[in-house]
C-alpha cells in the first residue's frame, strides 16, 4: 500500500509537471487565456502546436487593439499583446534554415521572456534591428550574441522581403516547437511583411474563475465581431488543443495506472485481513463469548484497516514526495524528440501539488478501510463456541 501510494504521488507529480509546462508555455508565449485570431477559409485543426498561429492578418487590427485596451478594465483584461506571425528562411553567412518569425511588443511580454529566458545576451529591448533567437537554431546557424542574421520571407501578396538584424540574446526554449523561432519587435515584423498595422494574433491575459473567463470571452467576442467580422476569440483550450490533448492523455494514463494499483492493493488488503481473521479465530471467539456484539467485531477490523491505510499513506507520502521533490530540482531529461514533445521541453520537472498528495493519501486510506469490510463481516459471523474450539 505504501508503494502504491508513492507510485500514485510520483505519477501525479509527473502528470502535473507536464500539465504546468505545457500550459505555461502555451499561455505565456502563444495564446494567453484567450486570443483574437483570424483563421483562413477552410482552416482545419491538425492537433499541432502551430495551430495557435495564423498567417491571416486581422482586419482593422489596430482599431481592435485600441478598443480592447479602452474596455480592458470593464472586461477584466490585464494585458493586450499583439503579435505578427510569419514563416520564411534565416540566413547567416553560408548557412540557412527554416524560420518562424514572431513580431512582438517587448514591453507587453514579461511572461514570454520568463518562459523563454536568455542563456546568453538579453531579451528584446524594442530596437528595430534586434532579434531574440532560440538556442537550437542559434547552434545550427552558429550564431552568438552580436552576430548578424537575415530573415527572408514571402509576404501574403507574393513579394520577397528581408530583414537584417543583430542577435541581442539567445533563449532557452521552453518546448521543441520553439526550435526555429526568431522574435523581433512588432514594427520590424510589420516592415518585413509590408504591413504598417498588420497583426495576426492578439494575446489576451486575464485572471479569474473559468466562469469569469467565459464571460470575458463572450463580451470580447461581441466587441471584436463589430470591428472585425472575420476575427474570432478562441480560448486557450481551443487555440492550444495540441497541448491540452497531451494533458488529457496523461490524466487518462494516470487514471488507468491508479485503477490497477488500487486493484492490486485491494486484493492484498483483503488477503491480509482474511489471514488475520484465520490466525485470530480464538481471540475473536473469546471477545464474542465475553459479550462483544458482531458490530463490535466489525468495527475492530475496520479500524485495523483504517490504521493500516493511514500508516501506508504516511509512508507513501514521504517516499513519493521525496522522489517528486528530487526530480523537480534536477529535472528528468527527455532523451528523444518524441518525449520532448510529450513533456513540452527537453527536461521534465515534476510538481508536488498538495491536492494530488491529499487525493492519493485519502484514496489509499479509503481503499484500505473499504477492503476490510468483507474480512470484518467474516470475523463477525464466527460463533463463540465454534471459534473457541479451533486451535
């Protein structure tokens, strides 16, 4: 039972760690709690992390941003962060690689830079010639802070444009889909795309309960539809279906693991308690002969099951909690690309959540108590005279 509790806590820690990493990366970098976006005609979600991005410019994007900011207080919105998404090629010296170019407003992206911290140099300061580069693509292009890189894209109108920029910083990616990402100031991205007020996504940061966020989204949708009919407001769950699909799959796997652990623990408890009844037949007969009622015998064995569950829960919490805290401090390296995509990063950092620990402990205590019911009634059915004659 103790091992089962420890396994549950470790499994919950891994699942909670993956959920937090995926959600933090998605909300901080891509979508916010909700996102204003215009989807191209016939858009079909591919359950990909790139579904959150769009190449379609939001009609009247600058007006939409201004109106949202005016009503931010009434709508419960904390931050409005526009960005412009483009894809092309990055060229440095005689090397080139595919590139995802994201134009952002640095002053409005504190959570982004926290999720993607620099390992060299500094974050974007807003200078038009700066670029903030992911570590994997920096290795491919052999870029260091202060080096020059050219970003070449094809605009929606078919023109080929380029931007020459200097690397201000190299960031540690938070997830594999940022391997080829280049962050530039929004104005530089607009110049690159020949779109003075162009914006493809508007990231909305808000706080509150799920109900409050849904109310904010409803009000925001009404505002946006009047300014840009083709644009929609998507929740983080909709825009980031890929991440939430992984979270749901992990939760389902943990549930299946829990069922098997509970089944194994229940069989062990019932077997141990039945053996206890067999070994203490004479003692049961003695207390029954002294006047203890059947329900009293039942209570004794149920209390024994409860005590076993409490001891197992305590030992399991200590062992499982220690493992989670250890791996949370050093991280678990994801040695393959597949694992990195599933975990949302090259390292997985489990999380010790109080609710998960409490749920595992209470579950094993309840299981131990319930599993003792049958042995308890088996003991209560022993007749005093027959029990006393057994050796």
